[in-house]
C-alpha cells in the first residue's frame, strides 16, 4: 500500500489558538490549574490534554510530536533536545542491568561510543554484528536480549537494514526493534515495516537549517507514557527537554521536508550515476550495484528517492583531505560534520563522525581511511556541481 508521510502530516491541520496558521509557541515552563485534584491526576499521567510542567509535556513539543507520529504512523512520539538524548533515553528505558542489546557495528559514532563504553559500566552487554547478515543477528540473540538496534541506512557505510526480517528475529526472543531513521525520513517508514521504536536526530534532514540540535522518539502510547513517567521515565528524569521555541521552528521546517527529500535524492542520484560512470568508488543505495539496492527499493515509500547521503572512497586520508579542501574552496559545499543541510556537507567519516570507532574495527567493517561521506545539498544546478567536483579530483 502506498503511504504518503507528507500527507499524513498535512492531514493533521494544526493551527494556532487564535486561528494563526502556525500553532502558538509555548512561553511557559509551568501551567496553572483551577483545581488541586486535576493537578494530582495530571502528575500521574491521567489528564489527557492538560499541561503541568514543560520538562514533562508542553504544547509546542506536543504539536511537533503529533506531526512526527503521523509521519511515522506511530501512536505517539516524544521530542528530545538531541538525537543522542532520544537514543540514550529510549535504550535506558528498555534495558536494565543484566540485559543484552544487539547492534549494527556500523552506527553513528556517538551511538557506538554509548553502546561500547557507557552501557557496560551499568552491566548491560552489547553484541556488535554485521546487521545485513541475518544469520549473525539470529546467533547473537540471548534469553536476556531486550533490543535489536540499527539504523535504517547505516552511517557511514550506507548498508540498508532489512527491517521486516529483523523484526521477526526480535519477536522470536521477545526483544524490541529500534531503528534510527535519521538518514531517510519519509523515504523509509521503519514503524510501518515492523520497528517498535523509531528514533531521530532532527538536527539533520528534518530541520535542514543546522541552527540547532534536536531529536525524537516515535513509538506506542504505552512507551511514551513510560518515558514521561514521573517516577521512572528516562525522558522525565534525565530531562533532555527541547526548548519550545526550537520545536515550533522545527515543526515549520518539517512541512517542507517532502520537497527537500526529493531534491536531496535527485541531486545525490545524479552525482552517484555520474561518478560511477567516471570510475570513482562510489557507494549509494540508489545504484543497481549497491548490495541492498533491491531491498531498499522494496522497502521504500515511492516518490522520495534513495536519499541525500553518498560515500566516495578516495583511498587515502591525504587524498581525501586534499579533495575536500579543494571542493570547499571551489564552492561545492562545506568541509563539516553533520548532514541534511541545504548546502552539501562532506567529511572523512573515519576521522570525524566515526572516530569513536577504534581503527581495527573501522578496518574490519570496511571503513577506509579515505572514505568521504557526502550529504548532498539542494543545489539548483547539480550538473555544474558535478563538473566542479571533477575539477577538484583531477587537478
Ligand atoms: C547526528 C546523528 C545522531 C546524533 O544526533 P544529535 O542530534 O547530534 O545528538 C544519531 N544518529 C545519526 C544517524 C546521526 O546522524
């Protein structure tokens, strides 16, 4: 069935309390009650639509959460102050001392570091697997496995996760499947494919402007209630609340996400095809030769393309640095970490956003010293961009 996440957001018809075309922005940390009893009930999560204190819920974050839940087809969503806050709060809500997590070895560097260095201190065991090898995932399952964690398209190797099959494996052991969909909003709908939880760094494509850091967790009503529980909810007690001014700004940007994703994808596809023709070692899920091209095509929502992320292996760190500096000087984009910006961003993954991953592990997973990850921008003349990149490579 064809699903249109942009229409799902538009169908919400959110508007402001005075008829404003945009919802009003909450400018309060606390809320008044006419009756003491209502306050008590709200504290215990029983008063739908009542607001108590902004770390718990606030109207601006609720509008954005409702829009994200519509986009993901989940019952509910929770807004956080960063992508890492979304990931860590969700994992800590699901796991306790003695539990076990299976994760893709290729993930965002911060996620890798949390799983590798932080969770073991609290006696939570983590197995790192090649997430495209389903047999390996099955073998890693233990009676105490609580979560299978992956990225729908992994950073920076752009492997595509087989979400429906991973869900079956998770279900067979009573574990939850949690998917980071930061690279592919609207393109892939992990919850519709079986994921129990979808997490985002909204810092990237969703917000596009690179003017703030933010995150989200999309899941069931039950899970969001657990996250926000005043007695043991991680989101409530660790407190990574996003400022309402920011969430209202992100909500407005979310309304153009579908157009942007199409353009990011169109530009990335153009560059990938041209670069492949030219003979560069290019990795892009939209290319036929990508190992999970067919799988991606099967799983994706139509019309949004294969995303804005691509990777080129320039083989050595030195060559990668030279080319990146030239590209920046020539106006291709910026030598910067992060992604999803309207301008093209590029960085050497192994030396930046995956530098938390030890060198031997980088080698094992096939992450080359010279791998440059591109987040392709919204360029209006991508042919010209390609010609400029070629000059930087050839000179
Ligand atoms: C950036 C990123 C994160 C972390 O998000 P922040 O907003 O920086 O905390 C997590 N996952 C992926 C895939 C990312 O690209």
